[in-house]
């Protein structure tokens, strides 16, 4: 069947509407230009009238009579003087035009002397990297013009660069990581090391955009996040990196902040997480935050190698199967986790073969949180016992199909103690605290597009989920509520998220124990 052409009004209507909008916009701009003096005078008259009303309201009542007599005398004199009314109208219009003028200070065009000097020095520093002896028309030369190389720039109130667009020649090897790293290091040093910069390379257009990143908020306390089952908020990042925001509470206020959401479950491509950091960087804080979120829909087993009691607040809570701090308890817990993973796989497989839905106990998520497992590896090697990390092979390999999620937190000085299974199956990665570019690339798989700073607040770092981009990360404040250094507000926030205590602390569970030794 031949296609019927669209009616003319449908095929040409959008173009006519666009032309009509353009004509209306042009007419409005022309009318504004023509009526600008009248608008200015009207605005000035309103300001003069408002000033007169304020003056009359501020005048005491016993002095209003003489004031009215004085005004009447001035009006009478003006009326009797030749050309007085005309001069009075002209004076009033001039005063109204002066009062109705735009009082905003005119912005200076172009950079000032100090800003020009800063751009020129930055241009001179880039000459050795963006120039070649055989280039007939080099863009970068000593004593050259920086205006052609920097088409866009922006400064803050202190005269420091906040955003800069840099043009570079096409023969620059922007596809090599080492070449790009040299330029980023130079720009970081010349623009200020105490700030964090984001570098965006446009290899097709030969442009590099440098932007100063605002500090991530550190006042986000632990709270219930608006997420779906299977979604865990690792922290919060820049608004330009993610397309989603979460409503958060700041006392009585509400604010939308972009999160880094980690998705787990049978359809997750990154079912397990590895957290690396320095001592005091916030790795235990992140594990506490994950545990509080996981307890909404699942069960949690916690194995702590540090022995500092960071997770004592979770002992005996509803959904917390164990909080282990000793080697014997850690081995028993991980053996049970491996057996439980196998049981779930068998039960789910039998249900699928029978054409039934998976059993309810296999669909409830099980979380295994390990903080510094290398400590138990050293203890097991000293006592000639089995390495607890070897028991993680089954949960790591088959955990996604069994709704079992493993989260491992370790410090950089003990990174060599992690097993190959942990390194291979933890595709979601987080690095917290200060770290060298080599450490970041070694854990995340690629360097971040931002410059790390030497001094960072606790819980500050980077996150990468699978093969995705590297995000800046700030973990929500989830401190140990039993720590004396915890503030009252943070303590109440964490205690308010804890489940009810259904098992006494000193009670012995049937399958798992909760002992720290």
C-alpha cells in the first residue's frame, strides 16, 4: 500500500511556529530597546515615590504640619516663577532617570593584569610540551600569544583559575596515558595544589577542559536512603557524574545530592565489593553504612580482623547472624557461609527443575562483611590452620546466583595478604583516604580524571563499579555510636537505624557465635 503524504499543516507547522517565535522574540527585543528610557524613568519615579513615603513615615506627627507648609511654599514659588513648571518637570524626569538607572557595576572585559600574568605563565609552561621544531605555524612559542591557546577561562574572587579550556596541536600524543599525566601534573602544580581538578580531554577537537571541583559535602549523616531493594548507597559524588539524586535530610532542611549506587543481586554485574584505604580513612565507616542498609532486606555476617570492636553496636540485632573478632569464630562463620551458599544453589536449582519459584529462604539476601581479613590469614598461618580467605571462594564465585554478597575491606600495607579469589571476583572497588596514583590505578584499574589531594577528610576517596567511570566519593558519616569521640547527633543517627535487639548479647546462637577474642 502506498503511503499517503502528511497534511501540509503537519509538515510545515513546526517551521511556521519556529518563525513566529523568532519574530515575536525580535519584536520584543526591539520594543524593549525603544521603550528603555521610559522604563528607566518609570522605575526611577517608583523609587522616588517610595523614598517620599519612607520620609513621611519617619517624620514625627508634630513636625508633619511644618513639612507640608514647606512643600506647599516650594510648589507655589515654582508655579509663580517663569517657566517654573517646565523646569520642575525636567528636573523631576532627570532625577527619575538617575534613580532608575542600572546600578550594577560594569564587569570588566577580559582578565586584569594579575590574571593575564597567570595565563601567560601557564602558557609559557606548556610550550615545551605542545610545540615541535618542525611545526611551520606553532600554536605554542616562547613569548607567543596565549589568547589563541586559551579560548575560554574563568577566575574566582581571589584571582585563581576555576575553569580553563586549552587548545593543543593535533600531533600531541593525547592518546598516551603518560603524555596526558605530564600535562595534568603541570596544570595541577601551576594552578594550585590545594584544590582538586577535573580534566576532560576532547581528542577529536584537540581541546582540554580543566575545571576546579567543589569539595564534596562531609556533613551527610547516616539515614534511610530512598533506594530500591538490591541498591546500596556507597556515598555521594559530583552532580556532573551521575544522572540521579537522592533527597537527604539536614536537620529540618532537605537537599538533593547525587549518589554512587551499587546494585547487587542475581542480575548484578558487580556482585562483590573491595574497599582499600589507609588507617583512619573510613573503611570501617563504609562497612557500617553498608550493614545498616543491608539489614533492611537481608541478613549480615560480620568478621572483624582488627579486634577493636568497631561493630559491637550490631551484636544481637535482628538480622545480624554473627559479629566475629576471633580466628575460631571467623573460620566457623565463613564455613557456614560457604555451606549456606551451596545449600541455596541446590534449593534454587531443584525449584527451577520442578517449575516452582525459588524458596523464600534463598531469596533473602545474605551479606558477608570482612574487615581486614589478612589479620586472620597471618594468625592461621602461625597456628597451622586453614586460611579463612580460602573459604570465600564459593561465596565469591557463586554468590550472585545465591543472593550472597561479599564485602572486603583491607589496608594498603596488607594488600599483599588478599587472596586471588578476592582480587578476581570483587569487580566493585572503592579507595578511601590519601593514595598515590599508582595505588589508585592498581585498585580501580584506571587512574581517576581528577587530581588527588594530600589531605582529605575521613570517608573521602574514589569508587569504580566494574568497567564504569571513576567517581569521587564521600561516605556518609556512620561512626561507632559507642565511641566517646562520636558527636551526639551522629550517635543518635546511627542508633536510630539499628534494628531491634532480639538476641541478648551474652546468648549463644545455635549455628554461629558472636565472640571477640
